[in-house]
C-alpha cells in the first residue's frame, strides 16, 4: 500500500526516523524506499573512514548535511598505533567542497585534522554550524581562528580531549561581533591562554549559549563574570577554581552561581582549591552529570561532601582517590545513577589501594539503574562480580580494568572467569565488554554462550589457547569490533571463519600468535577486507618470512580497497 | 574461601594446577603456563621482556605540526619514583589523557641561557613535544640559535654561536635534552640551561638523541 503514496509522503514519514541504523533498514525494503531514503538522508555516520570514499558517500547521499567520521582504531588512545597511521579528514573536506555539498555539521573522532582542513571548512560551507572534534590531532590555534572568523552561523564548537598546538595564537578573539549564534563552546582541552576580554564579550552576545566549558587558563573572576552574563547555561566546565572562601571574589562567585538555576552538567575544576567547593553546593541538587575526573585536587571529605549534595546524579566520572568509602557515599546518595566511570589517579603507582571490588559492590547495591561502567581498580573478586551481576542486570557497557592485567581473584586465587561469566549471563542487553585480570578460555566460552547482544569486546593478557577466540567468533552474532592484545591466539583462530570479519567493522590483534602467513591468507581469501600489518621496529624491510609473528594487525571491511595514504610503518597485504 | 596468607598466592592449589605462572612477580607470566587439561599449549602470554618496551626512547616523533601522542605511553617515569615497582607495559593501563588527569599544577621551570643577563620561565605543561619547547625557547631568546639535532642541516646560525639544550633532573644531574620520551622529561626536569656550544664541543654526542632520529 505504501508504494502508492507519493514520494513526498514517504519522505515525510522517513523524517521521523532519525537513527542511522533504522534508516539503513528502511533503505533495504525496496528500490523506491531506497531511492527516497537516500535523497532525504541528512545525517550520515561512518564508523571507519576507510570503509568508504567521500565520492561514494555523495553519490548515495547527495543531500547530506551532517557527517560523522571515525579514524584511528580504538587502541590508538593507548599509544599502540603510530601517530602517522592515517585517518586524515582533509580528503573528505576537499571532495565535499568540490561537489557543492551544503555541509552543516562535522563530528570527528580519532582523526587527523589539519589547519588546512579547518580553513577549507570555514571558507566553503556557508551554513556550517557545528564542529565536534574528539581525540583528534593535527591542528593548531590557526585552524580554530579560521572557524571562528569565517563560520557566520556557528552554533557549536566542541573540542574534547584533542591534542592541539595552541600555545601560540589567539583564536577566540577571531569571533566577529556579528557572531551571536553560539549554543555550545567547549575548549577545556586547550592548554594555552585565551583572550579573556574577548571571551566575556562573546558570551555576552550569545543569548542561546547553553554549554560552556573553559580551559585551565580562565581564572575565577572571569568565571564569575561569565556566569553573570549567561545564567541560562545548562552545561558548565570550570577552568580554574582557586579562591579564598572568605574573599569578596568568593562571595561574588556564590551569587553568580546561584543565578544559574539551569545547570545540569558540571565538569572541569582543572585547577582547584578544595576549600571553596561550598560555593557550588546550591547547584548540586539539579546536577545530572558530574565529571571530576580532571580534578585530583578534590578528594577525601571535600569530595564526599560534594557528592552528598548531588541526589539527582545520573552520570558520574571521578578519580579513584574517592576510595571504596567514597563510593559508598555515592551508593547511598545517587539513587538515579546510570553511568559511573572511575579513573586511576596514579596508574603506574605501586600498591596504591584506591578502589577495590568493595566499592563496586556498594555502588551496585545502591544504584540499581546502573547500566554503564568503566572501573579502574586494584583488584576484583569473582564473588563481587557475581553480586554486581545480580544487583545490576541492566548493564549495556561493562568495562573493568584491573591495574595489574593478570591479577587473579586475590581471595581465592582463581581466574575471574566465573565473575565475568555471571556478568554476561545476567546482563542480557550487554553491548560492550572489556575484560581484565587473570582469565582462561573459560570466560570466552561464557561470552560466546551468553553475550548475544555484544557488539564490542576488548581483551588483553587473557586466554590459554585459540579456543578462546573461537568461542567468541562463533557465539557473538552481533559482534562488530574485536580488539585483542597479548593473547595466545594464532592462525587457527584467525582463519577458522574469515567470512565473519565481513560482518564486523574491524579486528585488532597485537602481540598475539598470528603470523604473516596467516594474515596473508586472510587477505587473499577476503578481498573485501583491508589487512594492515603495523611494524614500528627499526626494521624497514618487510622481508619477513611467513612464519614470522606479526606485531600488530588491524583488519577492517571496506568497499574501496586499499587506502593510498598509509605510512611506511603500515603494510597493507 | 581465602587462603591463610591473605593476598599471597600459594605455589599450587588443591586441584594440582600450576600456579607458578600466576605468582606475583615483577613481570607478567612467562611461557611456562600449562593449560588445565594438561594438553599442548597452543600459545602463551608474552613474556615480560617482550612486552615491556624497554627502549623508551623509541617513541613516535613529532609530525610537521609538532604533535605527538604524548599521554599514556607507559614509561618508567613512575618506576623511577617508587623503587621496587614493576616496569611498565606499553599501553597499559588503557587510560587516555592520564597526563592531564594526574597533574596537580602547572610545571614552570627556569630557563638559563649562557650569556643572557636574566633567566626566563617556561611552563612545561604547555608543550607536548621537544620541538614545541625548542621553538618556544628560540622565540624567547631570539638572538641565539639553539642546536637542534632534528634539523641540523637546516639550522641557520644567526651569530655563529650554537647552544645545546640541557636540563637538571630530579637527581641533580645535568642531562642532554632529548634522550627520553617527552613525558618522562617533563616530569623530571627541574630547570633548563642552554649551554654555549664551545663548552660542550667535546661533549657533543655523535649519536643524536633518539627522539630526533625520525623526522
């Protein structure tokens, strides 16, 4: 029946479908739906920038306005990928510019973004509104200045955890007086100074500003002035928070903060004098998101007192100096908690018992809505994991990192197979899992059996044999990303079912037992995969014999064959 | 059921499995692990020496914009601080941005240049790479030329005097800038001195610092 509707009607119906997975499904129904969907698609998500080319993107979706691209593999975050591996955005911008696409929004993750790219964006796309860069590098304040100066309708400039060379250059003063459209400005990751006067004026003339995240260089008195000018803020990232609680500056700040009745998300405190935390208590009651993971200066009683004011918290990111007792306070205060991330404040410290399994058990008991966890800890027990699994069956993301990667259950000296097994059996909606601790093949048997919705799995220093990897590849039907390091998986596991890799986005294996010959076989059997060998040793010759173990292998499905921009250290088979 | 030793591991347990490999040592379990069914081992966890990146200087170098992935490279920085702690494994723990999280304050160090009437201060936290630091120092002391191993041939000597960048580390020793990964340097540097080349002429290394080998 739907086929007899005019295209405009179908298009109108499709407008209500925004999730890209759903739109992909819609496009598979029939030819006319495919046609209508592709012309009306505005937002495109590309999880691996090398899986498709910009030309083909535009050929299929000529009306694209918002593009999300991801570049380097996840393990690039931990320095396992050469800095020049790839993920350059410039070729994409160039093609989009040349074909007259009206790009409005660009969201990039782990890509190399040159100043040239930013300049081209700012000068080409007249209606450009939103730039979100996460974990990118390659640009400087000059590129930011171009965006500020030329994007007349800029609404969002969101820089998260990027490596930016901004110690020279003033970009913030490049926003023209006519720019009044800002909704979101996040420059917390920049290390350099900004023109404070320009910042104040910019905020003053941005009535729609809802999200403002400052960097370390913005002092307290500027913060106070900004808050006076933007009481409508919903999301605030504080730069420097150093003041004397009895001073005039502190009183002015308290007054300014109290006017901001809409703040629901708070982060930053990059420089902090913890005696002064009481000034922000008035807004804590409304907070749903609190990120103190960059504030090692707040700990002990000051931290727990702060958290006790935050009864509506749904997302909490903190450092492990909160301790198990502090997590107990979280458990008794934050009944709405959904996401918890506990980062290590001293990752390489010897025996700094910051948080253990006890803290996690307390939170699981007190916060039944918990569905997302990233937890760095000194130790974990099977009993604790089994308890957590019972208390919180709703986990979607469960990432546990025991700082000693092969530590067994310290109470029983057993591997943690049973504990993680309980997690995957109980949490039927689990999509992402990261394992650590002493683990045998058994845990992978459980994962293969129970983790039916699992999409991403990270494994390190685990398993005894190829069986481990095979259990996962055979069992997890929805697996999209698998990343493995330092496990005894070899060619037998790699080659068992090479067709499986075409159903996944990517596979990373480093410091495993796979050999060059095994990787070559995969490449030969599956032309739709790029199989990359990354070799960072000083050996520049790739005349390794097929029996040689491969240090790092990254393979991914692609429609456009071998990429042309790989550096010397990367060999595409 | 806890063992009587609390957190210490026994050599073996009742089931006869070999737990030597899981004994707490300074390194990761080596190759001598036996599977529970006693069958042939297909592979093993990597031995300690293979996993730990002992050649700490072999780090990715600056790209043309002077950017490197600086944070999270596991190096012996903390090992140097706390005696007896194990040497680090590359990329473990998997935490990004550690360098930013752990910082409690910015890191200003004095910079002295032989022959200059006053010293300057720089904040090492402002930089991610040696190249950025040297460029900044050159700006500050613009009449001098700092010996730059990276671009040795391209260096113009303005007044014929080259300076060698050195620094005093936590132990009080004067070191040549550039041998260790940036993060390690930033942590241990207490002050910087740009030495006149005539003083260091005999000491000039035949092997340039590792960070400058790749351009």
